[in-house]
C-alpha cells in the first residue's frame, strides 16, 4: 500500500489525501473539472467533530479563522415564538461550538494545503472506468490517460462513478422534496446576536439567518418542491423570479426574511436536496467510496463536511495499521457505517419537519420546547454522540 488514486477534489478527497500522506502512503487527487470551485456555492456548517477530524492530520488551525463562530441555534415558529435553543457542541467540546464558513473558502484552504504538503491535484481528469490489476487497480480517464495504483478511493460525491463501478446495482440518490436557496445580505442591520443561527419554520418555507457583521447577514431557505425538477427547469429560474418566489412563500411570517431578501444582490436558488440512506456495498477489490459517494446526508444534518473529514482520517488509519487492503477496508466500514447512517437518518427527519401541515406544525410547536428543555437540562449529553466523536490518530487500529 504505497500509492493511492483519489478520485474527487472537493472536500473529502484532499483531506483523505493529506491523511494518507501522513500515514506514509503516496496519494494523487484526480478532479473531473478543469475549473476549480473557488467562488462557487454559498456556505456550510463546519461542526466541532469535523474540526476534530482535521486536527488528527494537523489541519484544524487552517480553518480556524475562515468563518464565523456559530455557538447556538434558535428555533422559531412562523409567529416568531421561540421554540427552543440548541448548542452546537457536546460535552467534551463544550464552549467550542460549530462555525459557518463559505464553501469556496474551505475548499480553497484545503486544496492549497494539500498541494503545499506535496500531494498533487490533477484537474480535468474524469474517471470513466477502473478494474483490478494484479495486486493493484487500473483507472482510466476520459482524456485517455491510465493510472495504476495500489488502491482507488472514490471521493467523487453524490453522483459517484466509483460507487457504480464497485456495485452496478448501487442505489441512486433519493430526492428529498425541498429546494435550497441562499445568499449574503449587506447593508442590513439586525439586532440579533452575532453567530446565532435563527431558524424560522415558516408556514410555506423554512428560512434561516445569521448576523455575521455590523450590516451583513448570511441566510438560506428551503422552498418545498414535491416533484424533482429537471436541470433545465431550475436553470430557467432567473434572479428576479427566485426573489419573487421566496417573497411569496415567506410573506406573512414573522422575522426579517423579506428585508434580508431585499438586501441580497445575488440569490443562489434552486439546487435540489438529496440523500443516500444506505449504500449496501462500499468496497470491492481495491476500490472504496467515502464521503457523499458512500453516504449523502441532507444539508439539514449540518454534517456533510464533517462526515467526509472523519471518513478520510479513519480510512488512512486503517490502511496504515492493517496488513492488507481488504482488511483495512473491512475495518473502516465497521468503524463508519453505523455512525454515518444515523447522521443521514437525522438529516431526513429534520428535512421532513421543515414544512409540515397544520397538524404537524401544532405537534412540532408542542414537542420542540420540551425537547429543548431536556437537552439543556442534560447539558448537551443528548447530542454528545454527534459532536463529541473523537478520532485518536495515534491509537492503532485492530482488525
């Protein structure tokens, strides 16, 4: 195990490559797109367990100053009544909650650090096929190049090619009937405490906002969409139409949503929500999938990046400590499957609560304050399974 082919240069791939490098395994990252992702996308939650995973490979300091501390989430119904508050740390990480970062800033920081450590990232390399080759694996790319390595790691996301090469019967992503929209409002002064994510369960649309500066607000919304739209349908929705749709959905709800929309110059609108509840086969021969390629959680989980980082670090530990690739892959799956599928299930439950009917709203408004009080009373223990997860890099992995 001296040379790894990593397919995918988003978030999972570079972290896995850096972890492999630290474990003494050479890795090269092959990215399908010619153009990098700098400037693309809105923002994401970087949870404390994700930072803990980065700490295992010495990258946690790199992301420390990228975004804005997000210590709490405050939930409100469409009348503006607060339903409860939840912290973003468990018991071990108390006082060091999650942060919110621009996706492109996080991508750029990880990419640059990967290259600085001597790991090559090859753009414009779209994988089309791969097969076992003696004691290794042979990868073929769309531009005609072939690459041979000791193993191949598919970090190629939701529409993973590696996943279908491992198992042609692998499930397709499941559509969750919500769209995503978001943006950055400027020139708007709100009195809310900085860094607190305010989540409004609107009558027709979920809306979240966070004050990050004197006159800057980051926000996202989840317009309901019962049927999965085509790319062409989404591409046809212009900026003005997106704003008008959101204004209609959020009209009459409490909170600053309409003002936030009016102060947003560019609205990112319309990317669908998907998840992957369970992928039965993660590895075959010397190929394996990690991150969204193996277990896509809906954005509602707030754990997509963190799960990808944990995957990369755990896989590197297994490859470092176990005698062969099959044993390492089996140990990795045992370490990861139960946890990631629990996170995916949680994301699905949260997504389902965002736009319920009248009966569902009543049940939520009654139950959520009780759950919030119980969570506060046990001092974060209810979420410790999620936030307190720790990877001990130095500890040996046993088969």
